[in-house]
């Protein structure tokens, strides 16, 4: 029973000669495969003085039990053996040569010829001329390897051609031997060898065998003729196993004719077939092949034409593409009658699938593959199962069944880590799992999942991501575990149940305790790069708003308050066109300014989608444009909270334009940089603001108590504080104002203005007077210093003809206001005349008392 299937078999392999290349003794693996690569490059030969082409198939391992099926299909027969060995001294040579003979005995019944390549031996032995042994000083000094292989193939061809001619000759009177497969030999013991039925069986099998030899010898039309004759003979005696082989041979020869590029997926064309083929066959060439010219003169001297059937029934004998598949089905049905032919049946299914893939008949190909899945072989090893599932996956991919392909590849991945394997191959498992991702519409780039509609089956995708996490852990790579778990949580959050969310986050926290998640790209050994996974959904941000500075810290344009106020407002222009571009909105410059060195704020509206309290550590701003010191914050958001305001602060260290690009967080031990461009549906009022140089700040205090009355409502651009004092007519009092520089910049200029509120101009003399000389001597006022400014308040009112004046004076009397203020390079105290509007009932009153308001 053939036990080891070759899943790489294709129809064109029926025309190849099988050569096994093996090491003898201890040969370094690297050195062996270095020579093996050079040997296997000589894979195509051209017979001299003929258009016939031979193909060689090399293997470095081949089960001897498969070789016993060489009479059934000659391409399974090991006809050549090349051995490679190291020998350093003459004493070792006899033992080395003995090993070579023992190796030949393993395939002795089928070998046409053999060669021994010896490396390292020099001296008298190496100088002796031998045809079966080649001596080389080292692996670097072996220029004639390819030439030796050419001579070796020439000898194989001579033997092949002699066998073909011998078997093809009709020797009347001689009994034709009965060719058998190994399990048939016991069934033919005692049969009547003289019966007509037995003779037809012998003739049919031999005719099929000659067809195989013709196909290997490059005589395609001859092989078609012999296969057709074999089919008729074997069908007449119901020899189903060999009838299946004859039908498959007929299919193989027809495939070689119709598809000169090959069906095995090999790159590059092959050279043309022999003279029996027209130019339709095209060029057939295997990659890296080297041509060998063989002189068939010695074999054709008896007058037999090597191409006798060049034009015999080409159209009749060669199957059409549709008939090829029908004959494959018939052959496979015959193989299915024999449990010991499971490997033959499986390989025939694979060959048919490769042909159907070229014909783009995917549904029929899937039927062959489905049959191959259920073919019962012996108990396969884990390695053979992995190979089987991998090839099934590859074939399903070739016919366009992508989900079926990744299904079998995933089974192969799981087989790599089967419990029965002493040392599970977790790296191979992980690699195969990665290859299944495209079939499940899954990539490892989180940006592919931020564009809206989810693609693929979320349940299967989550299962696959869990398997990647587990394989990563068994590989001993915690960083990979964190990356895949982060990806699972970020992209599959909407599909996780509440319990699954808790389980995933607990696992993530346990992994990040050993290896925190970062924003670095992880590069795998095969070159695949895993991009970082920012947690843009933990929490979910809905809006970003840059806040103006507090009123006391807002900068104002520097201008003299004593001058004429000129309106600088632009005319209003209506436009129905509204720009909806998020990029334009975020790059829009904001109309207020931030100040270098002052704390600035950005407000985010966030909510927690998790069914438990979400702790966000180290949350801060990401900016570009100026040097910015972000002051991180820590949040604790309630379970499934509604929109929750969060204020992030920082201090710009330099001047220029600053753009808030996003924010950074640390959640469950994973550090994330979340960019606003990657957040869908986030509303902003602009994210670019101008940072101006640091400004002086002054705090003003007075010697008078604060007033309980507000003189007038403060506008948004100024700060006012009201103080009060009661004076009698003719009384004088001093108002001491202290100016303290509480900023970091020197205070260079001070302007003071005042205005008096008075209804009937009954106030005589200077109500307020001051002298700035003493104060200005202390300027520029350095940070931390205090300057004193004295204002004299003198009351002189006219009480004549005022009946109700005394009643009016029952109020606060005269109030003086003082305030802290800031200005870019100066402080201004400005008097302003304000007229108090009287009610009609109070028109008889003389007037109100005066106030002083200190403002910027």
C-alpha cells in the first residue's frame, strides 16, 4: 500500500524521470542543499538531432514503498540516485563506498543509473577515472557538478529508450509478463495464465506501461496511441485499477498538449514538446532549467524512427479540455473501488483540480476537492496532516474559494499545536493563522475598521484574534499578546458582550503588567509589520473645544485708551456655501489667543462605553507647532456614562501657531496616541490658535473697602472692582493704590485716566488728582516688585436750591473702584465720564455722586 501522498503532484509530472538526491554519512545541511540546488537546476534536457524533450523531477526524500508502484505509473519509479558524502582520508573511502552500495540497494530494482559525489578527498583514489563517482576538493571547488549531471541524465535516457523499444516491440510467441501493484500479487497466484482473459489483461497493462515510457521519453503522440489501446483492452476485461491508470495517463498526455505552461503553478514557460507536437504547444520550460543534448544515434541505428507516430490521429487521440475532466472523474471512480489505492485517488483529485483551476471551472474543482477531503488514508502523522490541510487550502485559494481556503489553513495551524505533538510548533501555527486573515476580511491595521461599515463575520474574527493571542503567549511574546488583545478590544468592541468586555480587559491588564502596550510598530521575523492600536473608543470623544484664557489673563491689543476709539469691525457678508471638510474645520484659526507661559485649556466631551467604571490614566494633549508642556490628568468615568466634560491643560513654552492634533491616554496599561483625524464624527470649533509672547501681569489693591454696590455691569473685555468711601463736602482723602507685578515680565508703562459721573456740573475743582512722577520712578517694575500710586479725592459741591440733597446723600456717598489687570506692555488707568440717566420722578434731584473706576 502506498502510504505517503505527494500533494504537489500535477499532470505534467507523468512525463518526468524521478531522481533521488540523498546524503551519505554526516553532511552539513547547508552544504547538502547548496549542491542539491545546483543539481536540481538541470531539470530539462533536449535530445540531440530531435525535438524530443525530457524532464527530470528531483527529490531529496522518497519513501521506498512508493517506489514499488513504479510499474503502475512509471513517473513514481526512482530511476536515478545521486548521493553526496564527505570523505577526508583514504582510510574512510572503502566504508564510504560500501554505504553508497547499500543506498543503491534500497532502490535497486528500479534504478537505471547512480552517481556518488565525494567532497574533501584528494590523492591517488581521487585521481582514478570513474564513471559512477566524482571527487571534489571542497564544496567551493566543484565547477563540473552540472556537467556530471548532464552525463548522468544521458545515461538515464539511453536506458529509458532501450526499455521503451524493448517493451514496444511485438515479439510474437513470447509471453507478456503481468505487471502488478504490490497488493495484487497474492491475488494472481494460481490463475490460468493461458486464458484469453489473462492475456488481454497482460497486454492492456503492458500497453499502458509503454504509454508511460513514451510519455517520459518525450514522445507525446505515441503515448496517446498506447493509452487509447490500453483503455480498450483493460475495459474489455474489467481491470478497473489499471483502467483508471490508463485513463489518467490519457488525461495527463492531453493536459501536457493543451496546457504547455503547466498546471502546477510553476513560474515561467517550459520548452516545446517533441516533433510530434505542432507550434500550438508553445514553449515549455521549468525555472532555472539547463539544457542537455543527448545523441540518440546508438538507439536509432536499427532503423526504428523515434517519431513514428508524429502525425497519427492527433485530433482523435488527444482529449478535449472537457473530456479530460470526464476521464479524470471516471479514473477516480475506478480508484475508489480499491481501498489500497487511496493515495492514487487523492493525487488524481489534486491533478484534476489544478487543471480545472486553469479552465476556471471552480464549482467542479470544489467537487473534486470535497472528494479528496474524505478519502480515507492510513493514520497520518501530525506533520502529514499539516501538509494535507495546507495543500487543500492552497487549492481552494486557486479556484477562488477564499473562505474555504482559510478554513483549511486554520485547521492546519491548529494541527501545528496538536496535543499529541511533543514539541508543538507555535511559531508555525502563528504564521499560518496570520495567512488566514485576508480570507476573513480581517487586517491588523485598526484604521481599516474606522471607516464605517464592518466587513466579515465578527464572531469568527474574534475567535481568530483569540487564537492569535494564545499562540503569541505560547511563543513567549507578551508584546504580541498585548497588540492582538488591544486590536480585539478596539475593533470588536461593538460585538463584545458585557461579560466578554470584562474578560478581555482583565486579560489585557494581566499582560500589560509584564509588558505595557506602546505605540511602536512591531516587526515580525517574516517582515510583517503590526501597526499600533490607539484606544480611540476608550473613552469615546465626541467634541473638542479650545477654551479662551480667563478674563484676567486674556491679552488685548496695545493702544492708548486716551485716544479716539476707531471701530475695526469688518463688514458682514452672507454666504450660503458652508465648508463641511473636517480637515478645514480643524485647521481653522481661532479668533482668540493663548499666551506663552500661561496655562491653556481644551475641553473634551467624552463617554464611557464599557459596562464598568473606566479609569483613564495619564491623559494629555498632543500638539504641533510650538513647544508645549502637557499637564496629564487622570479620569474615572462611570459605567456607560453619558457625555462627560473633561478639561485637559498645558503650557505653551514658545510662540507661534499651535495645533491640537489629538490626545494621549493610558488605559488598561496600553499607551495610546489618538489623533483627531482618525476620530469619526468629532466636532471641533477649530484646533489652531496663535500663541503670543509672555505678557506682564499686574495686581492692583487699594486702601479703601470694597463697595456693596456695582456701578455698572462689566463688559466681557474688562475687569472691575468697586470700592467706596463716604466724604463730607469739603473733605479730602487719599486713595492709595498698590501695583504689584505678579507676572514674569517687567511692567514698562503706566497710563492713568479718570472720568466723573455728574448730572448738573455742580462739582467744583478737581475731584480726583494725582502725581505719577513718584510712581513712574519705580518703572520698569520688575517681577515681584510693588509700586505705590496715590490719588487725592477732594469733595466740593454746591448745595444751593437743592431741597432733597441731604436725602440723596444717605447713599454710599462717593465710590472708588480698583481692580487687578494685565496688558501686553503697560498698565492703563482710564477715567471715563458716564452720565447716569434719572427717572422722571427724580428729575428734581441735583445729581449723583462721583465714582472712579480703574480699568485696562
